[in-house]
C-alpha cells in the first residue's frame, strides 16, 4: 500500500480557530491518528531553548528539528493533546504564549521546515490521519482527499484565549492578546515559507459565533468525503 492510499484530513487555520479541539474530536470519532503539526515548531523552539540554541542559529536549529523525539497522546474533549519531548510531558510548556511566539519565528526558516517535512509525513499510517496545522493541505499533504480551513475573527480568537487563560488563573489583557494575534496572523500570512492560506480545494469554515458541536458537524460532513 502506498502513502496515497492512506486517507488524510487536513485542518488548517490561524491560532485560536479551534483546530486543536476539532482535530482531536475528528480523530476520535473516526478512529484515526492525530498530528498536531504546530506543536512540532513549538517543540523545536523548546528543545532549542533547552539546548541553549539561539533562534537565529539556523544550522543548529535544523539539527534540533531533525533530532526531535516527539509523541502525541489523545486527551478527553476540551483538553489539549498531550505532547511529549524525549519522554517528558511538556504539554503546558509548549502552549505558553512565549513558546508560540518563538515557534512562529522558527516556522519561517525554510531549512527547519524541510527538516520537519518528512517527520510530519511519517504520521500518515492506517487507518488514516487527521492533521492539524497551517500548511497541511498546501504543503505537507497536498493530495489529501479532504482539506478544511478553519478560521474565526481575531476578536473571537482573542476572547477564547482570554477565557482559557482566565480559567487557568492567568491574568492577561485581552487587548494585548488581540494585538498579539493580529501580529502573528500578519507574520504567518506574509511569510515567504508556506504562508498561511487555504488550499485551493479546501472547504473554509468560519467558526465565529458557532458552538464547537456545530463546527464538528460541519467538519464531519466534510470528512464523509474522505
């Protein structure tokens, strides 16, 4: 069996659009494997930090990326996927705003992206894969039979993140979050390496004002074509 015979559903979109929750729910409903590709860039940034590698040291970053020892573990609905780096549970660390910002900087470096390309494609195993990211449908799995681009307004994404942090007991300014989200969107959409955009054949789903169940229903309808 060739890789192209293994079905893939790609779920791309900006941070805070609900990709993480939706991909986990889709993977569980379908009984498929899960790839949180964004975590790979966060893990590269975190591993670089642990190894005292500067984010502008391209050769060293490429070495870190190529040698990542990573594993994902599904969690109950509403919780982020568990992420392990060299056996350590680093779920909380890779979800911090600072790590996300570092990951966005790392992701613009093409040699780092090249180093992680095959690692991501290696997740494509039977019975199928649900891949969460920003260039899953455009770069990593361009032959995926179902491509979803999940989005939401910057204001709604900031409010969601604000609520998450508030529930976690973290004090943060919603205005600062909104500014950070807009800045990251601008950087991701205009980067030269795999800019954030829907694949030409992607189904765009705007989750603004929708419940997670409504978004899941729309994605499951799309998944029926896989």
